[in-house]
């Protein structure tokens, strides 16, 4: 085999994948919060529209989607930072994560 033929042969590529432990991806907390708020508002709208809930009697129900969204955001943030501490990360954030 000549050297020119040897140069044209394929060489195996090195694996450059970086797998995360557990096979999960980072959660975008902003998307999570707005998604929970949206779903909650749709549920409230459905309850009011079907006349299951009357706003005169239960106006407090409009605040529940925002409370649920805030709780989901706090929980996601706490779990993300706890996971970073378990892995020995310095806790610094690089851009929007």
C-alpha cells in the first residue's frame, strides 16, 4: 500500500460527547414558570366559563396560578442548585441556563 492510499483511509473519530449523570437536561426555570402560570390560567378560565366557579364568590382563585408558578420556579431553582452542589460545581452560572 502506498502512502497516498494510506492517507485516504478513514480514521476512527474520537468520542467528544459529554454525558450528564442521570440522563437529564437542565430546566429553563423561566419557561417552567410561565408554562405553569399559563396552564393555571386556562384552568381558571375553564372553571369560570363552565360556571363551576363564580368570580364574585371566589375571586381569590385568580391568584392560584401565580402561586403555583412561583412554587414551581422555587422548587426547580432549589433542585438545580442542590444538584450542582452534589456534583462539586462552584455554583457559578454561565449565561441563561
